[in-house]
C-alpha cells in the first residue's frame, strides 16, 4: 500500500533525466508528508491530435483517481491506490490503463507496523539506499465533474481536474513485514515503455505491469524507523525522517 510519501528532490535534474517539461506548480516543492487527496507530481505523455507531437510533462494531479462517472471529488478518497492484478477489470481504472498511464516520482514512502488489534504503530520510511528517486507506476484521469475546478491540478480553463492513482502489488520479503501491499516501483529503464501511448490496449498494459522483470529490485531499498510525528498530516519537514527518540 502507499498512503503517505515524501517528494523533496530538485525538479530540474528530474525533468532533465526524464526528458520532460515542467508544467507543475513551483509552490509544490519540498514536501515530506503527502496524504491522499493532496496534489502530487505525476509524469505523463500526451499526443497533440493535430500535429501528433508527443509531450512528456511533469504535472500536478489530485491523489485519488476520479473516473468519468464519479459524481464528486470525494470519490478520490477511495481510489488513491489500485491493485495491479485487477486494473483491466475495475471500472474506475480500466479506461486509464489503455490511455492515461503515468509515473509518480518520490523520494520514499511510509508504512506503519500494526499490532494484533490493527492499531497503527511505529512508522517506517522506505527509499532507495543510494538516494535515487523512486518511480511508481500510476494511472491518471482528466475528470470533468461539475467543472469550474481550481487549484494546481486543474486545467487552465478550469473545465477538468487531473487525478491519479498509484498502482500496488503483493509485498514480498522484508516489505511484507510492514504491509501486505507495496507500490509498483519501476526500474528507470522501464519508464519509457510504461508511458508509451502506442501501448493503447488495456489488456497488453495489464500483462506488462504484471511482469516483475520491470520492477526495481527490493534489495535496492532501505527501510528505517522515523519520527512518529509523520502520523499527523499537518506535520511536514525533513525532521520527520529522523530516527525516533527512545528513552533508556
């Protein structure tokens, strides 16, 4: 599962590496505690219908996918994650799977170890040990809804709102000790294929995302305990990544 993450890296090196243009709100930089329904950064590819020019861009989306049939934005509180096993079947996601795939860049994400009663305990931060970015497989959707949208995820005319979901898979190994689901973390070399709009059949995209050879090796990840203050969504800052204080 992925229900909280951090994204604080420099934008320019990221977009240069991905060959993307930066269309994101510059005020959304350096966040250490991002919850569902908040604005997040996504990387998408789109084709201009006239010139057929492909544009890869870093954009802002609401975290929680809003399919065309969603009646209001609160729907996104239930769709911030999507199981890779059923993407091609679920009405909320199957339309985006063939047309609107994306990646969510991040520095790391949080998981909480739960006790036998299901209560949330010590938070952990999962990130590449070498400090490199994580690239989570995602889907996006341009949602019209009632129109007149505002904020960093809205289109310039306010007619549409860009929304996104992060794809998850069954966790294995050490990650399973934290949660039974984990985000689908793509290797850098696989991003072009996932974003390629020519893979426009949702069943082909479903088959591709189920192939573990496209995924980052879990051995590249570091898991460490962090400050419990990250549990409150109002807290933000690099101090959240510090080890928790323990009384002797």
